[in-house]
């Protein structure tokens, strides 16, 4: 009997750098280090609708072979996997754990009474933020545990920090490349500030996997890039700190109000890079205002412009945050962030 089965989007043999896949792999790797590789059963949900035919057999195998079962589904997967696993577990009576990726669960459950009833009977539900915990407690949940997002990164030492001293100051985005991540907002803000100043105050590098359904949109957007904006392609998750450390700030102009704890901000902190971010629902759970970053009103691009104009005149403002960023990054190392998961098994 294994200690735990992890059911999630591993996408074995493929390159996926989205938050769901990265978190699934990190969690499984950390559990393997804690309990031993032979104690972990990994089951891959990659494959979409084709995988549905095999799903019951996958869940039965997980329950038959493991004392604990962890699921990490996205929206559609949750509707199917959570109830089916709960039903099958009436025979096996294992401990069921649901690790939430992102901050969408409370709103997703608004009109799903059946799913809510099922999830209340799971052993634990692990959420990334205090706002999510509060929202679920208000719905009558009593099995909610806070477990921040995490990444296994080599955090820079104080003497390795890179400070910006002269223009142009390097900015970047480091997320999925899609409209909803505010990529256009970042481009527009940098263009406006540079045009207002009459010189290249900021450059902008865009990193990340282009959303497969938005390739045409991004190709059109690239045609409007001035010379100081470029697409930098994909960065392997274990090279993020090395790539990010030379940047002045990370831009996170997300248009997803229910973001959880974005992995991209953890990457930036580990590299000693402060954040300029939209204030999404869970902003305060990861960004300390004027200590590890600066926030602006959600969806307010003019406010983003004002912040960039301000930091252009006060570059020390961002440089002084670098030490606090690497200190903050410690909380998001797997050995620290996953303590509550270990305790729940």
C-alpha cells in the first residue's frame, strides 16, 4: 500500500508550463522526497475527453493502492473527478484531499450545491489564500486548510542581487501569454510612458507559453511592438531565477480577479525582483505594498501608467525592495508551504 496517489495534469513527455501542471509536478516531487518515490502513485489526467473513458479505472486504482488520494483538477475536471472519487471511496474509505489551484473555487461553487456537499466531506481542501478560506468558511466548510502555492527554486543570496542604476529599466511579464493576463495592458503602459518621456525609459520582455486559442491575437499584437518590446519565448521552470534576476520589476497586470498565488510572483521574489501588479482578489496574500511590490486598482491601466511614471523618477524605490523579496520567497519553498499537507496525511 502506497502512502499517497496524486491525480493531476502531469502531461508526461510534453512541455506544459501552466500553473496547474507545474504545481502538480512540484507537489508530487516534494511528497516523493518526504515519503520516498516508491510511496507515490502518479496518475496523469492529460488527454481531455479521451481520458474520461479511463477515469473510473484510474480512480479505482488510486483508491485500491494508496492510503491518501490527492486531486488537483481544473474547473471541468473538478465537476467530474470530485463526485466520482467520493462515490467510489465509499468502498475503500481512504483519505481524500483536494488541492485547489488558483482562487476560483468559492465563486465556482456558488450554484453547485451537489458539488459543495461532496467537497465538504473530503478530508481536507487546501486553498492558497486567506480570502479563499474565509469565503469557503462562510459557505459552511469546516475542512479548509491554507497551503500557499510553492516552487522549488534557488533563492538568490543578498550579495547576488542585481540593482538597476541607469535607463532603460528592464521590465517583464512572466505568465501565460493571453489577453486575460493583461499582456496588452503591459505593452500599452510601457509605450505610453516612453512616448511621454520622449526616450526609452523602460524595455519590456514578454515570457511564457502563448495560449493555443489566442495565437492569432498575439501575432497581431506583436506587429505593433516597438523595438523596446519583445517576446522572449518559453523559460524552463528551473531557469526562471537566472532569467529574471536582472530585471528592474515584474509586471503582473492580470485581468483574472480570482487569481490565487501566482507562481510567476514566486519566481520574481526568488530572483529579488519586486512586482508591479493589479490588485486582484488575493493580492494582499502575496504582495506587501511598498515592501515587495506596488499595486494599482484592478483593470485601471491609467493607474499602471502612473506607477511606471513614478518609479521612472524614483528608481531606488524598486531597488530597495529587493532584499525583502528574497526574504518573502522563503515562505513559498515547498518544504515550508506544504507542511499542512504533510500533517494531514
